[in-house]
């Protein structure tokens, strides 16, 4: 699996991305024209630290439209069709172009062996790889027999590797990362978003920091499968609500109410 950020370059991100978001945020609350706000952000009259302070507050408040103005384009290669089927379920704020199994006639289709199978009993592992080899060899035979590639591809397994280009605005990227960096996510797509996060960090550590499992900004885990809290990143919401109920009951018993914000 490989991920490379095609756009923006570090120079573009440094010069324009923070000022663009800042301009979008400040325009909502200022009498100044957007052009003047942007000029102030880029000529030094508003420091990057001051811009980051506002942008952080706005993002944390959930005002997501302000971060839809910037996009990131990634070259993604060596992932499986299993992953791509998950990835394209995300739609808003995204664009995908993927290697076609219809128009491309593969000479030697590649596939991925999951770690759980690679580490399994040798006989089981061999049966798995044999099945993949057989299906891909049969794909080649079908092509040689004159079967159209669009039909021959029906025998190709989900383990077949593929390549794609993905463009996402920052709002979509934060949402996707919140779901896919979670320890409950499938391992391959979780690895993809670890690499995506790394690539964004290379051009903007400030913006890259917002790509995190959803429990980080929430402050608690809402995954049903983590009720036992085997993932320790954040306490499960059941524990949080349980602790709140206990404190509230104790406060009522003492004749006072807990403050509510």
C-alpha cells in the first residue's frame, strides 16, 4: 500500500490553506470584505498563531462549511478491492477515479494476503493463495478464449489490488478519519488513513492534527463493540453516563444540583 499527497504542495498549504480557512471563518463574523480579510492573513497583519486560534475554535464548534474550501488530492496504490468498496461509500465532498477492471486487461493481477491468513496454519495459507492464483490464472484463460475483460473480471477476488486517485475537502477528510482511524475499523482501511494523516502532516501539522479517531474530539467512545473498553483511547459513553448519574445522585442526596453547561 502506498499513499502520496499530490496536492497541495507544502508551499501552497503554507501560503494559502490557513488564510483561506481563516477568511471563511472571519467573513461570517466581520464587516470586512473577504478580500481584505485574506490580505490581512497573508501579509502578516494577522499572525498565523491568531489564525490558528480562530480556526481551531470554529472547527471544534462544528462549523464545518468553513473547512470545505480546501482540498487534498491523494494517489493511492496497492490497496484491495475490499478497501475500495468501503472507501467509495463516503460521498459528500469527495471525488474518486479508480483503475478500471473493465478496460484494463491485467497481465499479472496482484492480490493481498491478510496478516491473519499469512500467520495462520501453513496448509490454510497455502489453500488461500492457491485459490487466488487459480482464479487469476482462470481470468487469463478467459481473456485468451476471447471473453471480454468486462466479463472475465467476474472471477477476480476482493483481494485483487487496485489504484485510485481521491480528492477530499478537509471536512470530509476529518469525518472519514474519525471513522477509519478508530480501532474498530477494518485493518486495511485504518492503515490507509494512517498514511493519509501522515501525508497531510507533511504539509500542515496544524490541519493534520484534526485527523483523529472520532472519540478524540467527542471525549468518549460510542462504539457498541467497545462496551468492555478493550480500546483504552477514551472511556465508553456508558461509563461516562454512569459516572454522571452517580455524581448527580450523590449531589441530590446532599441537597444540591450539579451545574449543567
